[in-house]
C-alpha cells in the first residue's frame, strides 16, 4: 500500500485541495489507479470502504465472543453458609457489570472509532493543527448511536410488548456523563481556550473517563452521598428468556458452539449474551466451555479444573480455519428457496477473506478470552488504518470535505456493529438496560477516550517540542455539530422519558406508537447530519 505523503494532511485540513478537474496523485494499491477517471476512482474507493465496514462487522462478532468469556470470568471464594454454618466455595464474578459495561463493552464497541481517531492523531503528530477525521467520526458516531439505534430498538419488541430500564439510576449516571462530555468539549473549544487545546485540557478529558467508571460503580453499589437513591427493579434470574430448552449436564450449549460449527445467523445470538450477563446475582457461577463436557459448575467446583486441554484448543483453532473456507453451513442447508440459498452463498463468498484472516485470532477459550480480545483489537486497528487512507483518497478525488465523510459514512460504518448488538439485545432481553444504557456509555467513551487520547498524544508532543498548544482545524464546524447534537439529543431523551411516564417503558408498546417514535428519532438524525454538513460546506 503506497503511503500518502505530507500533502495528505493538507487534504485533511482543507478538504478541497483537489477539485474534480485536477488529478489526484495518491493511490491505495497501484500507481495505475491515478490514470483512472476520478469518478470511477471515487466509486471504487467507496466500495473498498464498504468492504472494510463488512470486515469490521465480522471481527466485532468475534470480539463480542471474547468479551462474553472475559465478563463471565469467575473466582473461587470461601463463604459460610448461614443455614448449615459450613464452609462453601462459590464462584463469584470477577467483573462488576456496571464497570464491565463501560470499561469493556462500551469501550470495545467504540474501539473502531477510537482507533481511527488515534491513527489520525499519530499521523498528524508534530503538526500544530489536529486532524478533523477523528473528532468528526466520533461526534457522528454518537449521533448514529443515539438516533438510528434507538429508532431500531424501539420497534424491535413484539407488538404490545413493553421493555423498560430496570436500573434507572445507573442509566441516569451514564446519561449525565454523556451530556457533560459534549458540554465539556464545547467549553474547551470555544470558551476557555478558543480554537486550541492545551495539554491540561486534554489530560483532564481522559481523566474524566476514570471518574465515570468510579461514579457508575458507586451507583451500582448504592454508595451513600455519591449515588442516586433510586430503587433498582427486581430482575429475573433468567435475564434472557429461554428460546431453546436449557442444556443438561454433558450437553454442549448451543450459543457457545455456534461460533465454530454454525453460520452467521445463529452465531449472532452470541452478541446478546455479552449484554445478558447482568443478573447481579453473585452466587454460583455458570460457565460454559466448548468440548469440556461440563456446563454447570457446583459450588465445590473450580473453573480451572474445566479449562480445555491444549489438544482441544488446537482442534478449535484448526476448526476456525476450516469454517472460514467452508461456504455451506447448517442453516444454509435448511433453506428451501434457491434464491435465498444463492444470496447466502454470495454473502459467504464475500465475507470469506475476512473470516480467513480473522481465523488467526486465537480461540477465546484461552486465558479467559483476554488473548483473543487483544488480537481482535489489533485487527480492528488495522482496518481503521486502511479506512483513514480510503477517506483521504475519497476526499481527494471527489472534493468532499473529510469532516463530512467522517460525520456520515465513517460514523455509520463504524457504528454498525453497535446497531446489530443493540437490536439483538432489544429483541431477546427482558429489560431495556443493555440496549439503551450501552448507547449512553459509548457516547461518553467516544469523547473521554476517543477524542481525549488523540488530543493528549498531540498536545504532549507539541508541549515538549514547540511549547505550543494544539490548534484545532474546523473548530467552527465541530462546535456547531456539538451544539446540534446537544439540542437534538435533548429531544430524544425527552421522548424516552415521555414514553416511560405514559407507556411505562422506553421500548416497544403499541405498534403505531413505536413506529412514530422510530420515525421521529430518524428525523432527528437527518436534521443533525444535514445541518452539520451544510455548516461545514458553507465554511469552506
């Protein structure tokens, strides 16, 4: 892949250095690309960008399975049974789920945007101006999360079915930090130090992510003085309603097995299991491992006794490569329609290169899923790097401002896994906690980490190299987008609260009201995108 030279930063800052009448000298793979018509090149680059988003969706599916294993990690704890007064060993969850949602799940679903923004910052390091690709993607992603994902989730439940947030306190904490994140960003961009970011502003932006984690944990534990005195609704032990008979001892649980022998349609059920581990019961741990023959652990059993052997792990890893090149799956054989079978085969063929590449990710049964977790993040970062190159080229050959591309195409593409995960959670979970609360947490992570870390990298370098703050290009467009997002997000939250007060739940309800709410959310997103894009276009 041919690297873009220093002029690429000019493309990022100006967005119009190359008009449709000038030749764009940069290329992605071959120099021959520069001889093609600019319109054809733009079309091909957009196709490549869409294919990268397919890759992000595929690796995110594997990443979610890693996350499920990480979150389910337990440790043996000795307790005294109050009834029998005897010692009992119980397997308790290592992770607090409120913290896991923010530190692992929200961070993981936001990692495509975070890595893209970080790469954009690293390639602009040493320059006095920060690139606009990262902030544009993250603000656009926040809008996509809040509006289209809510629009999908509200109509997903069956007609008349109501799903509400069980722990409204934790949601309000996440909502507060989400709103404050965008207020804070506007303050440092337009009030305290207009058009520049200092080292201390960037540092405190990142520190607030830690404050969010501590506040969420305090709210979950109901610490006095720092938590809202709000009652948590009782949650059933079976957080996700059963769709199949429960596994008996000695059986292999379907959702843990489908990642290797089933196709994408069945494997997508994995996503909800990450969000379903929120029952709050810290009693006996239930952990399912592939091919171990043991699904349910009693209070005297230890997780370490049931970790797959090396031979089993080798066969699992080998199976990943076999499945990557195998187009026929269990559910595709059940399809009676030739057209559906053909479409399924085409999709498998299209995604096969990604599946083969991601088969190199180690099985998530190793080290409680942490190794596969890190490998998945590395692959996501690699795809994000290619996306930044494609964005430069699209801006170069079409003349579209890169901020507009980031606000629309990049934001929607990198947020697509979020939409799929929230949709499945809204379908299968009894409550709306994960489908909605994860959105607000992701938006907070977008600012505190996704924008804070890249700015911290650039401001630190500039502070020691030049003794100068970091200048923000297109600060007018960015600040306008923040104001528009804040205004439209208020409209979104007001409707959610209104639904809670009138219907008793945020999601579902009578079908016509669900569709009206969905259309309203989509209109808010279109208003945000349209006005923000027009503001940038008018400024240039």
